[in-house]
């Protein structure tokens, strides 16, 4: 039962209809009995400043931030946590009496999902597709654990900026390859242990797309896609079919949500329940197609 005392949390992005956050967080809060509600707001880029002002004035307790606002939103906040500052992107906002604090739970959630899968990152050579907010979060947390990272991206400007920032915080080899150089990318993948896709390529509704050709993959490659809708992207299906171990974005999504939930409310949610409702919702959406 919603009342005038109910605390509000939200997610902002554009588009926002595909997000599972509303389902996941409301189920977790209801299960615990917290007097909170979590809602979604479709916020256009031109309206972002007004939306952040609205979070303050309406005393919304916290917000998740998704595409395309993870980087641009930072300039409207009062404080940014140090790791998020390094990453250059945030995905979570906490409102502490009108002071808006930005944090990035994507990288923490990503790293936790890799470790929970049982994969040993030590000295591994990683190929990472993308240089946006999600890529930056994953790359900074990977850089603390692995032996080397190669960034693949369409924009040299974004790619080189990420490489420069990573190199200033890490001693491992970090390099970049433009997405147009298919021969170099193919060779890099053949010599790598793990491939991570942080781009939207293959996300619903463009489920037949993949950032790489199947022939570039090899069975000893651990393939991770941070997309969670569909659960098994075209990339993961093709990787599985040649014997690769794969990991979808569902666990990363749930883990980053748990970190945010605890930060906002001070309470630990039921992870099993959160994952279950996300999987059920994704299955329901698949049946509707």
C-alpha cells in the first residue's frame, strides 16, 4: 500500500521500456517489507538537467542511470565516488538530504559475476568490445585482476581516452584496435583467453546481430556478454556451439542491483529472488515475441 510516507526510487534512461530494474527492485522491497517503490522515467538527453533537479526537489531517495546518461549525468551531481570518477561514468545516484552522490556499481557487479562463475582472471588476456559507460566500468575492475586488455571500438577518440585513463591507473599492457581492422581483431581474439562484449550489439530487438564472426572464436575462449535481454545473445549461442564457456549479463545485472539496493536502503535484498523474477520476466517477454 503506497502512502505519503512511501520512499521513491527510480531509473532514468532512453529508452527505458526494456529495463528489468522495476520488476527486480520492487520484488525485493516487497519481500522485505520496505515502504519503498521503484519507478521508471524515460528521460531524453535534453531533459536530463531538469530530471536531476526533479530528483532533488521531489526528494527521490535514489536513482539507477542507464543508456545514454551514464557519462553525461555526472556534471549535474554534487559528489562522485573516487572509483566512479576514475571510470568516468556512473550508474547509481543516492540522494542524501539534497546532496546527490554518484557511484558506479556496474564494474563491481561485473567482477562479482565473473568470480562467482568460477573463472580465474589472474594473468588472463582480455579482448573487450566497447568504450562506453559499461565498458569503462568493466575495464577498470578487470585491470586490477588480469594480465592485459585490448579495447575494440568504432571511435578512436573514446577508445584512446579509455586506454589513457586505464594506463594511468594500471601497469598491465593495454592497447586498442579500431573496429574496422577485422584482421587485427581476429588475430587478437585467437591469442586471448576471454572476450567481453559491452556494446548493445545483439540486444533486443536486434537479436540476430553479433560483434564478432563465429569463425574468430576458439573453444578455449571464455565469452561474456553484459547484455541480459536476450539472456543468450547471438554471440553467446555461437560461442557455446563451438565449446566456449559463456556467461550472460543476468548475474552482472542482479549483482549491480544488489549493491545499489544496499546503498540506498541499508538493507541486503534476497539475491535468489531478484534473479528469479528477472529470469521469469525475460522468459515472459520471449514468449510474447
